[in-house]
């Protein structure tokens, strides 16, 4: 399950990095949104690193925070009728990363 957590976290990191790379203007137009996405990128990388080091407690903690954030993001996007595939994918990857972290021994 450690591998599942790593793969999900790395996929989430790549998606978030691609989002930021394709929207560099966010740093000037909406810096809060850009820095929030940077924080999420840090969470994804932290989850992958914790899973690789087999630091279960840290991995579960980071994955839980990330999954809650991804679920909240999905909820906000659903509420405003703008939930696209990226938001659904982020929520799914957050759940997979958390499930893998909880299942690892």
C-alpha cells in the first residue's frame, strides 16, 4: 500500500504543478489562490516522501489533511457548478493516498 500512496501523491503533485505552470498569471492576479495551490503541492510531495520513508504517522496525518482539503475544494466547486475533471481527480487521488496510508503497516 505504500506504493499506492506514493503513486497517488506523485500524480496529485504533477497535476497541481501542471495547474500552476499553465496559470502563472495567478501569482499576480490571485496570489492567495496561487499560494494555496503551492501549499497543496507541498502536501502532495510531503505525502510521497513520508510514504517512501515509511513514516506512517506523518504520512497518515498529511494524507488526512490533504483529503479533507480536496473534499472541501470539490464541495466548493460543486456548489458553484464548476466542478471539472481536475477537481474530481484531486479528490479521488486524495482519497486513494489516505486509504493507502491507512492500510500500510
